[in-house]
C-alpha cells in the first residue's frame, strides 16, 4: 500500500507521510510553516487546520477535538494531533500560518538610539583589509604569515601582533598563491590580541557585513549592517522557536533538564530561528553568508547559554550564577550561525542570571552610564527589568512580568511585523474600533503597542473596569461569551486578513494587567529602596516589547509607567538591539559594555514583602491609589 | 572458502588475510611490527621474512625474490611482495622486527644542555594550580569564570586577564559543582593572553607532566618531564614512520603531491610515531595521557608542516617559504597527540624552509646568542645544518648531508637504543672487533656514534683507503664480496642478537663519506664567506645523530669536523630536544626562541661553486689537503 499523502491546498505541495506521522510534522518537513507555541503538545491550539478531504486518526483521544466549519466545507482539527493514515487535503487558515518575516524599517526598531557619533573613530568587531602582498623572492623569504602581518602592520598602526587559528593557517599558503598574493583579510578584535579570521580573494564586489542580534525570550530581532559604512541596511524579527518548549526561561531550563539532549534541542531551536531570519534577510538583500563576518549578540544569560550550548541549570538554582559574565569572542561556526564560519561573535556581558546582556546592551545604548541626570530604564520583555542610575552608580532589578506584552498567550497578538495593529481606539458612541497597522497591511493581530492602547481605550470607555474585568452588561454586541468567559471583539472576521475575529478574552486581560503591575511595582519598590520618588527621575527610557510608536500617555494611563512629566519619557524600542549595533561597530562601545558589568549592582526584589504589596496595589488601572496618578483621568 | 590465515610464529598471533592483501599489511594490522623503510615498495629489502609452511603469490613479479634458507627450514621472501592466498606460517627474523623502543638515560640524549639555572624562575608552557574556590552565595553571585579568574589572580600576580575556549566553558559549571569548587586549573602561556586549558578535579595524586619532542626527519625523540619539578623523567626515541614515504624532506613533499590524501597520510605517520613512543613511555612510567598538559616541539619546517597538516609544497619550491615562522600555541587534539586534549603545543619557530625549529632550538640550547665568544653549531641530521655567531650576530647554512649517520640506508645501522653499538674498534693484528653497546645489551646494529668510530678504525688499520674504498686484498676473511660489491664483516652471526652478520658495504661507506664531506664543506665555505678560519672558532657544538658518547678525536680524524683544539669541541647530543625541554619549562626560553628567528641570517650555499669544490676535496679521510688536519695521523 502506498504511503498516504497530505495535499496542502493553496501551497501546491503534496507531501508523503511516514508511518504514524502527525500532520504538523509532515508540514514542517515540507516547508509549510504552521504556528505551534506548545511544540505539538496539543495545548496551545495554534495549529488548528481544516481538513477538506479524507480523515485522520487522533493521536491522543484526551486532546482530540474536531469541529465542522460553519460553511460545512471541512472539519477543524489540530495538526499536531492528527495522525495521517490515508490521503487527505487540508487548508491552513491564515491564523495558523506562521507569520511571514517582515523587513522592518530599521529606525522603528531602535529609534533614536543608533547614534554612532559618540563612538568615532569606528572600529567594527571585524575589519576587512584589502592587501597586495609582495610575493616571496630569493631575497625575501618571509613566511606567509609574517608576510601578511608585516604588510598589514605597515599600513595600520597598532594592528600587530596578530594571532591565527591552525585551521586558517592550513589554508593560508593556497589562499595567497591562488590569488597572486592579492587578498582581503578579516581581522577580529578579540578584546585581547587581534586574530586573523579570514583570508579571501580580494574582490571589489565583496561586501563586508555584520549582524546585530537581540536574542529575546519571545522574539528574536536581527539587524543587517554594512560594516564599512556603519550603516544599518535592514532588520527583521520573528518568534523565538524555543517558545515550543516553554514561555519563559525557567520553564525552558526545566525542559532541558527533563529531556535527553534537551540542551542540544534548545540550542537547535534558537539556531534555527536566527538562521531563518538570516535566510530571509540574505534573500532580500542579495547577501551571501560568507560576506557576513561579525555578529554582536544581546540576550539574557539563559538565552546566551542556550545559544552557546552551555548548561543553564545553575542559572535556575540559587544563587543563579551563569557560567561566564564576560564571554570570549567566539566564532559563528561554534554556534551554527549561517554566516562566514569564522565570523566573530561578541556577546554582551551579563551581570548575573537575572540581569543579562540584553540589559547591559540597553544601558549602553541609552548612555545612562555617561549621564549626569538620574535615569531609569524599563525593559518590558518576557522578564521585566528595571535599571536606575547615572554616571556614578547603576542598580538593576528584575520582576517576572510575563510575556503578555510580547503577545505570548494572547490569541489575537502577534509580533510587530506587517499587519500588526499598533494603534487602536474603541469609540463607544459609534461602537467602532479605529486602528493603524504596520506597513498599512490588512490587520492580522495586535502587537505590544496596540495592546497598551487597547487597555487604555477599553478602560476609558468603561468596557472594562479598573480591575480589568469586562463589563458583561456593556451595551455592544462586541462583548460576548466564549468558552464560558467574557471576550471583547476588536475586529470582526470580515475586517481581518485572517478571516477570523480578533478578540481579547478576560483571562488575557488579567495576564496583561499582571504584567504591567509587576513592572510598576518593580519601579516603585526599587525607587523606595533608594529613598527616591518617581519625580526624581529626569529621564525614563521605555524599551522592549513596544516599538517607538507607543503612545506614552497611554502607557501612563494604564499604570505601566509612573505618572511623571511626559517629556521625560522616551520610548526607545529595542534598546538591546541598539546596543548590539553599537558594539558591532565600535571598540569603545565593546569596552564600555564590559565596564557596565563591573559597575552595576543587582537588587533582588523576589523576597521583598513590599514588592508583593505593591504588586497587588498595582493590579488596577492605573493603581489602587489614584493620588499617585494625578494627571490620569480614566 | 574460508579466508586464508597467516600464523606469525613466536608471536602467538593467527591473522586472517583480506582478499589480495600482502603479508606486510596483515602484520601491521595484527600488531606484528615489521621494518619497512620504502613503505612496501619492494625496494629496501628490510621486510624479509621466512615462510615455514604454505606458499604466497608474488605481488609484482619484477620485484619478486625467493630464496631457500641455508638450513632448508623455509624460504626468504619480502613481506611487502607476498600476497596471501592460502594459510601460511611465517617467522620474522630479528633484523626485520621493528626495534623495541628503549627508555634512554636522559643525560645521554641531551648531555650538558639541560641546565635550567639560566632560566629561573621557571614558568612552564602550562602551569597547574590547585584552587579551593568559595562557592557562590546569595551575596556572592560572581559567574563561574569570574570566580575562577578572581581566585587565581588573587594568589598569582600577573595571571589575569585570562581567556577560555567555548568547549571548556561548556564544561565549567559541571566541573566546579561536581568537585565542590575544589579544582585544579591548567593555564597555558600562549605568548599573548594566557588561556585556561583545563579544569579538573583537584587530586593530590595527579601529576603535571610535559613532553619535549624532537621531530627529526629520520628519528623522533621524546622526553617526559615533570613540569612542577622541572625534572626530566625519561626519554625514548624511534624511527620516524614517514621514512616509508621517502628518506628526506624533498621526497616526502613530492610524495604528498603525488598521492591523493598524501598530506593526511604523512600527518598520520608522524602522529602514529609520536603516539607509539608516548604509549611506551606512559606504560613504563604509569602515566595517564590526561596528566600530560604541555608539549614543546622542535622540528624542521617540513616536519612541523606535516605534523600540523599544513601543505609543505611551498617549502619545496623556490624561494622555500613555510606557511608560518612563529606558530601560535596550539592544542594537542588539533595534532592528534595522545595527551590531554587541550594540552598546549609550542612549536620552535623556523627561520625558513631550510633553517627550522630544530636548529633554532639547538641555538637556544647551546646559548650561542648569549656568548661573547665565536661559536659554531654543527647539527648532523638527515639535512646537515651549520650555525655560526655570538651575542651580536647569527648566520646559518644548510648542506644536504643525507641520512647516513642517522643509519638510514645502512643495513647494519639502527637508532641509538638498547643493543646499538656506540664504540667500535677493529684490531688488525688479532683480526678482532671490540665494541660497546647501549645498556650492554647483545649487539643488534650500529648507531651514528659507532659509524664514526668504525670509519676511523677501518681507515687507521687500512681496511679502507683515504677515499673510503675497501681494500679487497686485505688479509682478513672479514673482507668479502656480496652481491657484486665488497663488504667488511664487523660481527659474525653468532656474535649478534639477531643471528645475522653485521657488515658494512662499499656503497654504504661511500654514502657516509659523502655525508661527512657535505658537513665539512659547509663549515669551510661558511667560515670562508665570513673571512674566518677554523681556528677562530672558540666553541664548537656537535649535535644531532651522535650521542654525547662520540669520541671527538675520531670525528676530527675522519674529517667530519675541522682540526681545532679538542677542548673547544662539545658533543652535545640532541640539541633540538634540549631546546624543546627548555621552552617547555621556561617563558624566558620561549621568548628567546622567538628572538633567535629575528636575528638569524640564512646563507644559501646551494649555488656556491666553492661549495662543490670543497665537497669534492672533503670526500676523503680526512681531506685531500692534509695540511688542514695537522694533528690527524691516519
């Protein structure tokens, strides 16, 4: 009997299933990208598809569900629970299609932070030099390596001494002779003795490119940079594929402990995520992987451990110490990145298991350590972090904000890519929702910025009360019951690009409020520990899940940020990515990044009883104590 | 039909042959070591064995020879030419058994040169430190790497900063925790930033060992050293297995060019040779490979290229430039050495394709660059090298002396291991030969020292004339014809441990004379280029093939060295090995080794017409111009 096939309608793909294989795996093997947050456990419900012809067998009857579509054209099933036993034809609804990668406007991601003027002269992590070496003669019998170093040192003061790895030394004699001693040399700033990273034919067309990467727990963002010009060329982002193994760092560490080869799989997931983004960026910009010779990474200690294939278990256990704070400059091939194999990899140093390289990168990008004014950096990621200080001192704290504003666990949410709703307002008089989307594409979901505006608008129009509870008596058909809980329909199916409604459900609102409560409580308690008030903050940077388009007024209105003069608040977007860009381009920035680690003190809020009290008081819109938000009128 | 077997008598080994396999390969696979200099080409005749039962098939009829033994018990054949087609039983005569490795008295190999007193305080290439780190606590959340570096730097000034490879960093968290933060750290002096090479359980019993290795074209010598005490523990040597691919560096480079994967095979051969010596040394001294954490290598540019798997072709071609002069400190696992995988490997730098690390190591060991007297170093290896100079200048030349004094191509010769004849004198009045052997074992062959004494004695007793020609009318049955040429029987079969006569044949004497002529001509021409006479030399070092037991008088008598006052001549044995020992133990020595390269000038004698004239004139005992050897009376 021939093996059964799966025909993916609209994809022109017919794939053969292996015995016992589920549809999700067949799809992944065939290049059909179906969303799955739970890693095929049958719990997230993201991989719901429609079977048009044929039937499947339930994998786990306890998790099985099957529902005829409204128009009767097929049956909805979970791809991860459908074992293929006969030929079938399926339709992948738009909501289940993994989002296309979007090339983002670079400035939208990192806004005002990518200013290199403080870091001149530039010295990229890896520099490329075109050399015409004098060929050896009877009177000039210098060895190949000495010839190269002498020539380089003659033109570029301070570059020698230089080291080289044996693998490259093995290629050197042929590389020089095949190119008539005319070559391009890539030299990496290791932080110690510079290293020759590559010897290649000297071609005028060859680009010299680098990557700045923010390895976020929920979202990975990559910026492609022209190293010679110091110019960002493009940026792209997508969900961190590790989400299949757990939403936050703790659950992922537990997963690696409980699974054989768990660390290797976790490493593979982030490697795949980055390489998928790269493949997309390369295709758009006609880049060959060999042209990419430097990478700067910012990520929390757990993300960097996974990326480097280092056991992260000690980060989970008290006292939460990572293997290394300042990491050596590595080679891309050690991490499996799709770049030049010897491309240098700089990782932003972590202060501890809680304050990672993403935060030190953000601190670098905001220039807090150079400021004579008191600054506060709030980074809303899967884990929320707060840094306070100036040129004299720096203190950091973290609070388990949860990934809500990154869209994880919110069905209508999506990363800030094309079609994501960024601005949203509900008009209760006309019962309509006004919105804007990224790149003005038809709406597919709501990004973090949109979620903040949504809460503010629903509160203002009293669809939800100050505890975030949906008023089920609200006079609009948008308020309805689904699966025994209240939801508010933002857009009807016919208004979206995915032919499904975009709604927000009660438990999702609760999650978002807890996230913002954790952030605000963290800020309040950290300030109070230092004997400070919110009004003492002269500059406040809001970074992380929100793009630079976030309405500051709304962020204060829902009580995500304290009520301080709005002109002091700067929404800076992805400050970790901005920091990685700076260290990619500047030796001074790399030195500053390491210095930040030495000067930063971590304050542990986890056992602080004031924190729990503040958290409970902050789980309101904007806060139980309205006197703290005099300018807010919701 | 069952596969045919080969029974190796006296070995208790019965091996199954693969279809078409020759006996030599079956033997090697089965651990029966049969000598082969030509690599199974059927030309060297070393692998002659005796078939006692059964028959074999000739591999190449043109190279086939078969001879019934005198006692009729079997037939002599070449193992490399015998294809196995039926069950056979063979006897491996003593001469065809690869020599056992011999643990040599350390002082015999490197004599007076292993004096560390000029290099205090010692700083081995890799140092081991036992550390008890404070475990991380709530108030001390330093990362694992920082914890280690801080603790080390607190006790040992100047050690930080330190680097670490990703592979070791991956092991660090578990290594610290499994050993309750009590560990032994190995730190390598890379010449740049020191590197953490190993983190291990801190056990009192663990030794900290190093290796000094002379990678000679013909012979490889290894010294095992206690790094903490600076004490050589043992030494061992054996033939370089690359001899199967050619006697000298040029023929081996050609071989790598003409064979697919030739470089890999050449690399494998030297790797195997070193590892066989190591396995022998380890067994004798109860050493575990993991205890060996540092290696210092001295070898010519071609040998080091092969060891490092670097194409040596450019060394063969004008202008003979190696890939690198000063090499980075490598890891043993990159070379496949049977040591701790991260053991540091220092390679003595080469000046050029002709003046390799073996010579710069010898220069270091003799302390020439520190001397206020004019010194001359003569290194008699497969390629002969001469260095002249003092604290102000250094010049080097090379002359193709050939491997005669290393015993290659001389049937009765062997390396200077147990049973080798070192001192030898023929008494023409009693027609007897007096001799001494290493470790007073029954004689198995003659080493380089013995060959010099043999020539001097045969010339003195007029068995050979001043051209080295055997007097076939000499009244002794020791002078006889074999295979159409004259030979002189040194020992009869019943006097040797191999049950065969030890003889010297006419063409072998011619080879040895040419070797000594090349050396003497090189010295004479180099001196003359500099306007110097032999008597200007205040210290002359004779290094290389000869042990420290060589009789200086005899070396001058045969015209290997010029006729200068004997007290100026120092037979220093293996100066390359002595240099490797010094750089293994001393940072100052490593710095000096690199400085030598910068101060040394190479003089090319290859096109010098005076050299050819001098060579011809020196191809006599001691020389055509006896006025140059006034003190010699042969």
